[in-house]
C-alpha cells in the first residue's frame, strides 16, 4: 500500500484488519515486525519553505536528498547532520524525512545543535483509530498535554503514521576547521573532548576514531573560526600533538569503519565518562562520537553486548545483526518506563496496528 494523501492513509488505517508495517524509504529501519507494508513515499513534496524564517514544512515521504538540495540552494541546512546508514545496513533506496524523524536520526553535530527532535517544530500523523492529529492535537481532545513532536521523534513508527513534518533550519556556516589529536587512548580522548566541549569555543563535533585520531570541529564565520581554532589548539596541547586536518565527519556520521564488514553493530548511548569502560568491556572495535555520549561497537555475530558490558547509565540498541532473533533490538525498559510506554501505545494505537512488537 502506497497512499498519496493523508486522507488515504487515514482510510487505510481505519480499514485495517491486522498489523501494518510502516516503511519510508527503507534505508534506516531496524528490527523486524510483521504486517502489511504501508509505504509513506507517496506523501512527498515541500509544502512550505521560508528561507527568511528558517522554516521548512514537507510531506513525510519527501526524499531527504531533495530537501537538502533545496536548502543548499539557499545556503541553509538541517541542523542535526543526518546520518546515512545505507552502507552500514547494506541497503539501497532513498531516505525520507519521515524515516529521519521516526528514528530521531542525528549525527556528530548533535553535541552543539541537538538531535533531530530538537529541530522538529511540528508534525501531522494518523493515529491507530484513523484520526489525523496535528501538533498539539486540536483534532483529538484526548492527546491534549502530550508533546507530540517529542513523542513521535524516535518512536520508530509505533505510535502513528507520520504524514507531514516541520523543521527549523540553520544557515550553512562560512568556514569550518577540524583539529586532530593523534595517538591518545580512549580515556584521554574523552577527557580532551570534555575539555573542548566545556570550553567557550563552540565545538560542533567531537569524536574518537581509534587508530585514526581524536577530532574536534569548529564552524562559523571565518575570522571567528580561526580565532577559536587557535585557542582550542592551545587548550588541547597538554593532551598531545594537535594538527589541523580535513574533517572525516561524513565517515564518522555514517559509521564508515564498520561498513561491509562481518559482525553485529550496536549503538550504545552512555554518559561520556563511561565510554572508555564500554570500549574495553565490549571486546570489539569502537567508534566514539558525541564527545563520548555515543559508542558504536562492532562485535562478533550473536554477541549479547548488553550482558558483556554490564549495567551502565545508558542503553544499547542492536542496529545490525541478531538475525536469529534471540536478542531484542531495543533494550528492556525499567518497569515504570515500560508502563508509560504501554499507556502511550494504548492511547495512540489502541488496536496494536503499527509496527507491533518492535519496541515492546
């Protein structure tokens, strides 16, 4: 099923007699769920773009590449540096805005600009009863009080079918500089990144690529970037040799070190101070982003990384692998959080139609 309008989506949902598997461009979904496929690619097109107001409204099925091209023509961009996971997941297709929102896809710039949900200013979606809900939910009284934007971002299609999304934008900066520390351990790298992110120099990327280096990015007006880069280099000097390099941010963003390689890939969100310990206990290869807040881990197939690394102030998601289905993709929720999640699904998807079991 590939509806072309929001009303068609609502009709499909109302008529559904069984589960629906919600699919955008098919480039970033993780996990498996049963159901008739409902594709949102037909809900495409930029509905409103006001460069002067730094605002974009588009259908959920709009291709990300089309949006980025339109923004680039006006010297603007989405703030959160959307990852392209096709290489990591071994997929083709074209990413859509709805898929970006559903997965809350956010790249290295998250340390400065926030996640996808922080730039998302409005949504329209169809809930499990077939009702159309907009932003704060004026169409449906029983959603009053929920922050729908935050709920839908990262819900992986389990609460509703996104039909339209609205973003705030940012100008493309005039200049960019990347500094690299060489030959430092993960522990030293996290300490250096913490110092950089805690400085007034507005670091927009902080990542550690073992064997390659520790990378810090500064963006903005050319004169400001030059000044801040010099000050940041002096700040980092006690940690090791500092040099200016071409930034490998696209490779870090897209988890390029693990593309095309055998093994399971996990995404671990953790307190930065715990990242070095996670790296050691994982027993695998790692790529550390967000100043230590995100650790990508490549391990042997079938490895239960959660059991291996033990308790942590964060959570681990199985992004690639686990074909046998023995390990849950998403981490088990604490009892109180699980109760809230069940309540939300019961409110927005009372018949259990959308991507059933994916996040349960």
